[in-house]
C-alpha cells in the first residue's frame, strides 16, 4: 500500500503542491496549507484505488468458471467445485452448464456451445467427438445451450483458455492524456517558478530590501504562482462528469476515464453484444413469390413482417405462413416470457431456432397450436455431416408432413428437392446474396404424404422448397446514430470481432464504419504476417484476444488515443490495454466489466457519445481554469517585478499575495470546473494527443491577459501613489478584483445561469477581497489601509474591464480548433510515431 501511495506522490504536479504546502507552512499560512494538503490527500487516495483494479480484473476470471462440475471418478458420478477439476477427469455437461475447464469431447448428443464470450462468434458451435479442434474441443467459461455430452479435461487454470487470457490482463493502463499533459505542465511550471522567484529575490536584495522580507516575498510569490486549485478543479470536473454519466446509466469505475473519452481519436469496438444485440434474429425471408423483412427487437414476439412497405399477417401471405410453420415445427427451441422485474424474453435452446420461432410469432403464428395440430412423431437430428434437421408430424387426417431445414448447400439439391432446376438456381443465387450481406442462411422445405413413411432413408427426398431465411445478430437501434455522431466529432470507429469476415463487413457497412469495398483483415492474415499495416484498415474479423490486443497497441503506437468497447472475456485484455475501456453492463461478462474504466449499465452505445462530450467538457474546463489562474499568476509576478521600477519598492506584502491567491484560486477557480459543455464541443475533432495542455494558442492568451491585469493594476497603483492615496492597498484591491472579472469573462455560456456556482463564488470572493481593506481585523492581518468608497468604485469598474477584455480577446483570438483526425491509412495528419514505423505494427 505504501508503495502505491509513494508512486502517486511522484506526480510532478503533486510534487509542486507538496513544495507549495511546505512553503505556506513556512510563511505561517496554515489555512492555505491545509487546503493544499487536503487536495493532495484526495488525489492520492483516488490514484491508489485505481491501481487495485488490475487485481480485480484477474480475480473476475475465476468467477466466470462454473461453481460446480459433474465429474465421473472411479466409475461414480459426483459433484465437485470447478476448482478441483484436474486434467484427465471425465466431466458431464448438459444444457445450461458452464464448462469448468478446457476438454476434448468424447461423446455428444446434439451438443451446442455458446462461445461468443471467448471468440466473438455470434452463432453457437456444434460439438462432436472425432472432429476438428473447433468442434471437438470445449473451452472453460463457455455455456452449453443445447444437448449433453461427455468431456475429458485437457487443461485447467493458467493453461486453459481463460488462463491464457488472464496472462494478457496483467499490464496496467498508463497515464491518461490529461494526466500526461498535466505532468509535463507541472515540470515546466516548477522550473519556471523557481527561476522567477530567484529573480525576484535577487532584485529585492539589489535594491537593499531586508533579506528576511525578500525571502518571505519570494516564497509567497511561489505559492501564488502555483495553481494549487488545479487538482481540485480536475477532481470536481471529473466528479461532476461521473455524476452526469451515472444519470445516463454509465458507471465510471476510474475517475480520469471521464476526461479520457474526450481525448479519444479512435474507438475500437467489438461487434457481438456491443454494436449488435447479441441475439439471433430472422430478419429476411425469401419465397418464390418475393422477399420480406421481419421487424422487432430481441426475442420478443411483438413485431411485424413487411412486404413492399405493407405489414402482412399469416392470412395475407400464405407463402410466408407455410415457410414459417415448417420452420417452427422443425425446431427444438423455446421462448421464455420475461420473469417479474424484467422486460426481456429469453431463448431456450439454439438461438438460431429461437429466431425462427420469433419470426413466426411476428407473422401471427402460434407455436403451441401448431404442436397440437401437427404433433411430432419422428425426427432426424441435425448433425455436421448432413447440415440439416428433419422432423415428421402427424396430420389431423392421419397423413404425415415432413419438415426439413438446413444449410442451402445441403438442401438445395435435386437429391433432396423435387422442384425444377430454375427454382433451385434462383434459390441458390438468393442464398449467395444473403450470405454476402452477412446473414446465416437456412433453407426450408416440406412434403405431405398420405400414409406413414418407411424408415428415415426416404424422408429427405422429394421435398418442396418453401423458401430461405436470413438470420443474423442485428445491430442495436442506437449503434448507427452513435457511430455517425462519433465520425462528426472527428473520431475514427474501427470494428474488431471474432466473427466471420462477411458478417463483419456487412455490419460495418450497415453502421457506416466502412464501406463494402474497403478491405477486411482477418486474424489468420495477422498471424501469418500478411495483413500489412494494422492501422490501414477499419474492420478486423476472426481475431483472437491476443490479436485484439495487437490491434489496440498498433493504433496506440501510431500516436492515437484509443477507446475499446466490448462485452466478452475475449475483449478483456484489449479493454485493459486501451487508453479507456468501455464494457457492456447488462450483457457483458464480469471480466469485461472489471477490466473496463466505464460500464454502460443499459448497454446503450449512445451513452458513449454522451461520455465523449462530457470528457471534452472536462478538458475544456481545465484549460479554462489554467487560462484564468496562470493569467493571474503572471500578473502577480509582473507586478512584483515591475513595481519597483515605477517607484513602488514592494508592491505587495507576502500576506496580501497569499490572500489574493486564496480568494482567486479558491472557490472561483474550482467553480470554473463546473462550467457546462460548449455548444460546439461535438462539432470538431479531438485534440491531437501530442498537444500540450497549454497548446492551441493558450500560452499567448495567458500572457496577454496577465499583461493586461498587471498593466491595470500598476496604473491604478501609480495613480494612487501620485494622488497620495494608500497605493499598496489599491494594488491589492485592484489586482484581486480584476482577476475575478476575468473569471466571469471565462464562462462557457456567458449571459446564462448555466453555472450559478461561479456567480456566487465570484461575489463571495469579491466581498472578502473588499473586507481585506475595510474590516479592521483583516486590515491588521494583511497590512492594508482603509480606502474611500470612491476607490472601491474604481476597483469594481476595473474588475468589469477585466470581464470585457476577457470576452473581447476570446472573440478576436478564438481557440484554434484541431484539424480532421485521420487519413485513410490511419495516420493522423501524417503524424506517425517512429516506434510504430519501426515495429511495422506487428
């Protein structure tokens, strides 16, 4: 724990604040020191909590394992904790079980496993003995959705699929873009403060000022020049952002993540369950009479079937009714209504078959009524060799109906269908069109026989084609507008999935990530080293967790700030390594949630757009505060440097400097962190990652405003001295009041009540500044003298002048907006890191 605390205290800005705290204690300003130490304590505590996340992410992997497993040992079946399963154990798995460890399938009956959380493959995978590794092996953490089987365990713990992913999770995330920028700013500021304070001390000694007084003055100036409220401003801005995100159902697990999204230049997103619903849907139907579309959400039976722009039902479309009746009969899945407190229907069994049931229900068909009317009497189960399933049903008149569905290549053949060659050719062509569009295609056929059939050899011949069904995992309704909003904001979206290249291409084209003509890179090409530059494409398919990590690292190596969104175990390493990880909360795995910085509780991609806007608000407010605070600090330094040359030996006493610093950098400075987002925040690209926090023209504006405040203050001081008035008190009042006017001029939406806290803070600070001149106890403490009401009116007028000049310079010299983000090849305006080019991006 102490090591983590010390690591946090090594931050350059925190070191500056520690020095400032020591200096304030040396000057006797205990209240200011207490505020600085409180800021340091809060920020250190937040940083330590962040470091614990790596351990939590790895621990979550154990929660993914099955709590118990059915194991056969010494000829007896027993239930054991999954952690006690060892290689060589014989494990029994059935529908609903979580596979406890990696293993080889020895026996299987209709065994189907959902591997989407590990591979990103949206379609469950059939498992059978003596098959290739993808079908003959099961992996730890996957779920059996149908059938049962026997598995001999081959790998557990660190050697299993989950263990290999765990080994990729160890690297902790680096500093966020804001933290990197503030660290660089802290180093520059510390050096500048030391140099300037040494200069002030030397000038005072040359003029013959007492050594003790000048040392205290130099220390006070150092404290004044440090924007000690900056960490408080950042923390407040991030906390407000986190609260706003919580209102939008987004849980911020790491506070700096709020700002990081605002700096993101590339959003790498998983497909299954992230951009898509994570459920199978029969979206397109084709019969010899034409094509229709099925509309609806999830597995909910409510929806509609549209043909030529009109909603149709089973009574209106007998061809569709015949197609979906057979698809519902030749089906082993079921739909479960939502339990209490839930609004979602669930699929029991094969999700592909469940999608057929939903399509039938949306046409107006009743599964229960069909089963009563045409009870099943025989069946030939689906297997990977035949690639089709056939059932036989007893009709009310005593005849039988054969129902068959399967892959087009296994069903659209003369040996199976009695249809003519023209219809078969049309169906084959349509199946190819659907496959190119990313759909999994099923062909459906049937035949009626007046008498009972002989054994199964004759069931799958002489059938009549009813049509084709195009099934896919549909994109979420919010995905397309979210991608469009990101592109308008200058953020490049890329798709990284473990699914099929055709499916990935279709989804990317549908959502506007990439066109169909753009290249899709596969995991195999990456593995073989033939993929070329990884940042040259926008769509990656058939990728492993290791390759997802490589892709994220490639974009980061190219100088980009990368956000990764995902929901599966296979997304965990990439979520962890990206600049910011965003996980789905409802459908996402525990591993993904623990590895992420931001969790979308409602799984709504639109929340990411809101988070980006919130992040840009945070960064804009940090820059707004720095402009205000550093302009004031610059003015104080200029007043102390130039005052002696204008006949004012010591323009301000140390206590007066600290009082101005406390008031201007205190509540008003922190209140600037609560400023609302600018109206055009999402209409320009993100800041370049290498840009300084004081870049885009902020330095000149700081110097301009600092010079203006100093000029106004010195002019007021010279006038007061020539008029025989208390010139030092006049400088004290004008310097503080003008800075507060600048604070009001720094608002994101001037003239509105969007941030009333700032108005109250400025009014309170102005009152306390005046109290330093008019209240006897404070006059004694600060060494000021009583001013007339006319002098107070002049100071207030000059404060208004600070507001006007701040607004004027914002209009005449607006902040330079960044240029559009990335070129086609992935290079942001030609800026590529030398290391990325040297590595060839792996």
